[in-house]
């Protein structure tokens, strides 16, 4: 069972009013379809470690039609970006909430690769998303004693995760961007995944809407850093 949270509307009505006002501004200025909004917000809260807000956001997402499989895929996608500590904490919390709602665990498997195919399949999808020349440059630029990390990126980050079912590649790229923006301190990777999002069809308008929706949960510095990367890679029309 999940632990109850103190009612902030009773203890801190002013901050609740401030946040509700900001979220109303976000909904007005950056319309985003509900499914995408739920997925990226859940991802951001995994990355920040905001357990209270993750619990509340997950309840709202499930009530709004987000499936248990989609929830799990967001959390699984977090593993190579935020590490096992935050990802597995979120997974424990998600499992508690799903079990409380009568969801039978484990869910249907979403893996599409085998131990034998994950490296080749991962490299193929990595090149599709990131770009073949970029991936080749990453391998070519890595010292001999760091080549194993490049192989892990291909086989684990892409092979074990991006090949999964449950959510498609454009949605996964938005989730990944949300994870990296919320994590902070990953500006080169944020820029890389802004570029990857553009490659898989998530245009400037979509990315601005996503980043705007993340702002209340990640704060202004991380949002502005991500917007700077977007402006450099996909400038606003003149």
C-alpha cells in the first residue's frame, strides 16, 4: 500500500494556488495531447525523484486512460538515463499503485530482442534515431579502452530499451528528452536528443509544448537550457 500524503491544500493553500495558476497558464499557452503530457510528466518525476508528485501524477494518468504497460515503459526507459536508484524507486511505487488497483503483475512482456540480437538490433535503431554518421563518429572518437561503453550504448540503451513495444519511438524520444531535461547537468545529451526528436518527427512546436509542460516540475533553469538547445537546432521561423 502507498503511504498517504499530507493535504497541501489545507497546510499550504498559497503554494497550491500558485502552482495551479502556473499549470493553467501552461495549458493555455502550450496545448499538448493528454497522452503525451502524462508520459513526459511521469518521466520527469522519475528523474527528479519526486515520489509524492509521481504518485499523484500516476493516479491521474491511469484515470485518464494511460495503460499500465505505458507506465512501465516510461519507468523502464528511465533506467539508462537516471540510473537504477531513481528508476527502481519509481518502479516500486508504480507497482504498489498498480497492485492497489488490481492490476496483475508482471505485465505482458514487451521485449523484441534476444540476448543474441540486442547488440545488432540496438545499433540499427541507434543509427536510425541518432544518425549513422553520428554513431560512427562516436565509436571512432572513443579511445580503445572506452569502446565497451559505446557498445553498451548500442546494446543496452538502444537494444534493450528503444526496441521495446508499448510506446513507439517518437513517444520514447519525448520521454527520453523529458528524463534528461529533468535530470539536469546533461546539456550535451539534451541537445543530442532534441536533434533525435527532430529526426523522428517531433517538430519544434511539439518540443516547445513538452518543455513548457515540464516547467512546473523541473524549474526554469533546466527548461531554459533545453529551450536554448532547441533554438540552436531548430530556430523559430523568422
